[in-house]
């Protein structure tokens, strides 16, 4: 009997020791420590580690295609000077609020995040994870549809990037022969949640759109009557639709590009309608033509 109680006492001591050991280990496995580890990973360009510290992180998701070591490694500046302040909520043991501060592009940023409990390691050791990647979209300032690459990696969404971890990234237009960017870097600071890129047309794009506008107007004037004017052609005379005659372009309108080089307008110029019956009255009308500019694989279409 003495041996039984001795064994039981030893087991109790071992159990107490294990409980104390687990408690001691969990003292360092806090939400604050996990948040510190997560943002330190971003500060060292270790996207892989940050991804493993994110709950349900699907690296095959197209939105996450730039949340990689390659993209962060090409950044010209990463976040630095990480500080995490923990805010305990005794009523919610599964989520923890934290205030994270870091420096990027010469400015100090402070954001509020929450960490969620993950599955325990070895049944007893606490784990904490970011519910979603701390990542945001960079975008074009205009409503344009032109695309650009980030850190040498092409984006697949028109006018927007997939999600990006906070950093400063080098950017360039996908079609440099036809559009330029006012900026050569995209700062995603995690607080304003988006960087900006401003597109402008090159002289080559303006010339190409002008040539296509002129060609379209040349096609329009091949119609032999007012009633047969092609849909979308801008020459309309205020005369009977059965009147036969011919349109002539006297002066082509000059094109202007806007909305990040994705919209063209051609106003002005002059078109003349000459009736077939030789009537002395000619109908003169200004021209108005506008629409989208699409650029893909080095080809421009309006």
C-alpha cells in the first residue's frame, strides 16, 4: 500500500510538473508574441513565414499571388521598427486585440489587428494566427484599365494589383511603348490600404489612336446615303433619310486621352454631306467620337 501511495504521489508531482511546464511554455506563446513574429517576418521579407502564421492561407488563391518571398525580396523598402502593444479581453479568450506600429517610407504607421487562437501544438501548447493576410491592393488613381507590373511580376487584374504586403515596390507599365507611369514605386503602407499609380499616354499611343479614329471615319464616309450610315459613325445630317449623297471628311478631329489613357475623345473637325442630286446646299457638321482604349500584347484597339 505504501508503494501505491508513493507511486500516486510521484505521478501527481509529474502531473503538476507538466502543468507548470506547459504554463511556462505558454507564457511565451502569446498573441503578442505571435503578432511580433508575424510582422518581424514581413520586416525581413519572409513572406513564407508570414503565410504559415495566417489561418487558412491558400497560396494558390489568385488574390495572394504576390504574397511571396520573391515579391517582398524585390521591394525597395520593407517595414521596420516593429512594436506590438497587446490589449487583453478577458471576455474573449479566442481572439486578442493588438496595436502594431511600424515605419515605412519615412512615416510611422499604427494599425489595430486581432489574432485568433489556432489548433494547439502537442494538445497543450497555445498557438495564435492572423485570421487573414495583412495585405492590401495597390491601384491606379484613374478609372483606367491599363496594367502594370509590381516588383517585376505582372498583375492580372486591370487597373489593380492582387494583394500586397506593406512595403515599397518598384512598378512599371505592362505596355511601356504606349503608357508611362508618373511613379516608379508603389507604397502600400497598410494604413491607407492602397498605393497609387498614375498612367499617362505616350506620343506613340496618341498617334496610334488618332490613326484608328481617322480610319474609322474614313470607313464611315463610304456610306452612300444617310440611312446607310454605319452604327456608331458620328456624321448625321438634318435632312430626309432617303436623300442620297456622300460624306466627306474635311478635317479630322484631334484625339485626347483621359482616364489613365483608357478613354479617347475626338471632338471638332468637320464632315460635309453633299447631296447626290447636286443641290447647292451642303450639310456641314462637327465630328464627335469617343470610347475605350484597350491595350494588350502590344496591340491597341478602340
